[in-house]
C-alpha cells in the first residue's frame, strides 16, 4: 500500500492541484494532516478537494480557528487577518465539516497522523528535546505505531528513535529513506501551500507500507497564480511574497 501524506495546504489551490497530479501514478490512498485553510485565498475549493479525495483527514490549528474550536489571538498579524477573511468565506456546512475532524487518526496497521505532535495539535516540534518527549509519548501510549506523521512547522524532516532510545534527525535532502523495522519515526512532509524550507516547491511524502520506504517529493506549481488570488482577495501582500521564496 502506498500512501501520499500531505499537510498544511493553507487554501493554496494551485499547489494542491499540482501535488495531486504528481501523486496520481503512485498513491493508493491520501492522508491529510490538517491546516486545509488559512493564509491563502481558495479555502472552499481546497476543502472540496480534500473532502472528496482524501481517505484520512485530521484538523490543524488553522482549521480549528476557522470553525471556532479555538481562538487565534496568538496568531501573527498576517495570519489573524487571513483567518478573519477565511471565516467570512465559510458556509455553515463547511464549519460543521471542520468541527467534525479529529485531532489524530490511525491508518494502515501501524501509522499515526497528527498535526503538531502526537500529544497536541498546536505543539511545534523543532528541537531534539521536543522529539524525545514525543517519542516517549508514542512508546508509552502507542507502542505499536511505527511512525507518526506530523505537519505544523512546514519543515520537511524525519526523526528516528532507535531501540536504544537514541533520537537523531535524518537529512531530507536524501529524499528517500529506508525505515528500519525496529525503529520508530516522526516524519514531517512539509507544506503543500506555504513552504518554509527555502524553496517555493510544494512538498509531500510518499510512504510504501510494505517496503518501509519514505520518499519526499518537491513539486513546482504556478506560484504567480496563487499570488494573484491573494492580491484579488486583498489579503496581506507578505503572504503572496513569501510563496516565491519559501519562508
């Protein structure tokens, strides 16, 4: 079984369409790690695609903010302005859909989907201490899970925990990683709709559950068209400018 793992679409329709076109020859199922909306200018279109084409969908913190499950006074000024605009676009039906999304999900025999971390939707995993705590949570409560896929930071990365408890990062510029069957992993596919790794391409992950191979894929898309939609919606200019450089 091959899974495409996507995250942080953030209402970028051009990027989402490009990623689905790229995965089509490979993926048997699609898992979305949340943050379907926010920042960019096509929330309804992206929600429609995710609902129709994804087999597993969980909520991100922007999704929760959009449907009123959480406040967003801790967002940046740009994110708050975009969220105000996004909330005005949503119909009651889409609000109900977002509220229905779980915070985590399991798929296949041994895989977990989360947004921020296995413990918390809004937890950012950046440093080794954060990952050590998350692995401890996985071992304590979900020992049968081989890997947890997370989003939220928009940074493509893979962290590995050995049987001795050693937690180390694996460089994503290798693109393809062979997982070891006795080890545990936390894997971030990066962001479809707002890359922050220093490049403009949308990123996602392909997981082969039989061979235990993880492949990071980076997909060019029509950035200019996505920017134009932001301009037309009169969202903050910085949200359009950052798409071109990936930060």
